[in-house]
């Protein structure tokens, strides 16, 4: 009789422990999607309030002793936050569903790789425009782009009047991607860099030139105006100091 009672007691304890473990498992399973959703919402708020962060001082963290413990990419990201651009106030994503597959692949790489060091909005909403050429060899491409540039200066001179809105050059995106690739912590392979560069060339011609020219001008000027209001000191540093120095030099002549 005693043995039967003890066995029943052991079975009861085991059942209780099993039920408790199952309940805890249910609780954890229930908490995981909530935590993920909260994390997603927090990220959305962080992106939406990027310009507010600029107003607060240009970034979340200041450089200090703890920087030595950060990886190189994180250090670059902190530098980017502390030295913002008008581009950063734009959306961090683009609808590229109608882009060619190659351009979509380049955009995906940009979103994944470039965001390690700065917001994707920085290259996406830059004033940079690189002319595109279908020529196969470098010499023919250079000749073709030079001719395109000369023609544009005659047919669309407005593209060269305000370099804060448009900065049209033959190889400007190629140089930009190479600089980014050379930064500490950058993990972009040559093939990936080429794909990102090709996307930026395609996208800048599509969204900033031709029929999209007026929409881009309006959008870019809005970014500039917002940035000037949010971060006047940085705006002055980027755009007005050089103009003042140039004017001072002219007055001395």
C-alpha cells in the first residue's frame, strides 16, 4: 500500500513539473512574436526620427573611450551619425519592383552592406548623377560620357546651376563606391561593389533626370530646407562656408 502511494506521489509531482514546463514553453512562445514586433516597431521609430536625432546633436553616441571596443563598421556608423547630410532625412527604402533584376540585386546589396556604416538614405538621395554608357571598353565609355556631358550642358543647363540638387559627372558614383569600399569595416567584395555602382548609376538617371527632373528637384530642395532647419551648423559647414570663402577671395582681387 505504501509503495503504491509513493508511486502515485512521484507520478503526481512529475505531472506537475511537466505541466509547469509546458506552461513556461507556451509563455515563451507567446512572448517571442511580441518581442519581435516591439523590436520592429522600435526600429521603425528610430528610422522615422532620424532627423530628430540630428536636431538633438547629430547622433546617439559621441566618440569616446568605448569606441576602442566597437568594431570598425560601428565606428564608421557613429562617424556618419555625427556628420549628417541632407540625404539622411529621406526615406531609407525605395520601391524598385519595376527596376531590372540586375538593378534590384544592386539595391538589395546596398541596403544590406552600406547600412553597416551609414543609413541607406545617404547614397539613395544624394545629388550625384553618373552618366551611363553602353560602350564596352573604357576608352569608348569615356568618350561617350564626355560627349553626353557636353550635350547636357547645352540642352539642360539647369542641371549644372545648383550642385546641391544635381552633381552630374562621368564617374562620380564609381569613385564614391571605391571610397566606401576602402573604409575600415567595409565588407563589400569587388563583384558586389560593381553591382551597387551599376544600381546607383541606373537609379540616379531614372529618378533625377529626364521626365523625373522636376520631381527630383522639388524633393531634393525639401531635404535641403529640412536639414537647414534641423542642423543649421552642419548645413553651414557643408554649403555656406565654402561660398563665404569664395566670396572673400573674390573681394580681395
